[in-house]
């Protein structure tokens, strides 16, 4: 029984020393044990195509307003500029569809 208690105390001590003195252990406050500030990685600067549109990060992804933007979601495209026949009349977008008054018109009807 004493041996088991000694092993538990040694394990607790080892874990305490590891997590308390390990410079690679990151604390919840955003700092490492060395006092280095951990910078957040934003979607528009992480090297990934987070919104699946085939474009990666600022300035290549139109969903990114800056490298510190954390949302790559593209702004919505108006119906009269989206390349689709939204009203089913066989005509696509401004100026070909008479239902469109401009490319920024969001109604092809």
C-alpha cells in the first residue's frame, strides 16, 4: 500500500513539473510558459480554402477583406451577375436578361 501511494505521489510530482516548466505547454491565456504571445491564425491568412470556393486567403479570396479577417465566406452575388438563369426565361444576367436593370439587380424577373 505504501509503495502504491509513493508511486502516485511521484506521478503527480512528475506531471506537475512537466506542465509547470515545459516551455511548449500553451496556457489558456494565449501565452506559453516562456511568456511568448501566441498570435491567432485567421481564416484569411491560414493557407487553407476555408469556404471551398477554390480561392485561398487574402487578397485572392473575395470573401476576405484583410489578412486578419476570420471569415472567408464570399459576399452574395446579385442574381443579375451570378451566371445563372434565375427566372428560367433562357436569358442569363445583365444585359442579356430584360428582367435585369443592372448587374447589381438582385431580381431577374
